[in-house]
């Protein structure tokens, strides 16, 4: 296995794992704190998707 493959493997994190769930919750709480919003949604996608989501909130 190449060094780059080993490095990437260290960061593998299943979305079903407790570690992922904990990290996700920390991120969500930080976004709530920074935005002072009642709710936040974390989405995966492109910059275009991010723009569409923001425009949908206007």
C-alpha cells in the first residue's frame, strides 16, 4: 500500500460510526452557535447547490 493510500485510510470514517456521529454533532452545534440560528442544515454538494439553498431561503 502506498503512503498516500495509508494517509487517506486514516481519515476514513463511516457515516454510521459513533465517531462520525459525534463529529457531525459537534459541527452542527458550532454552526448553530456561530449563526445564532434555531436550525441548521448540513448538505453535501457543489457551490451551485449552496447558492440554490441560500436563494431558497430568501
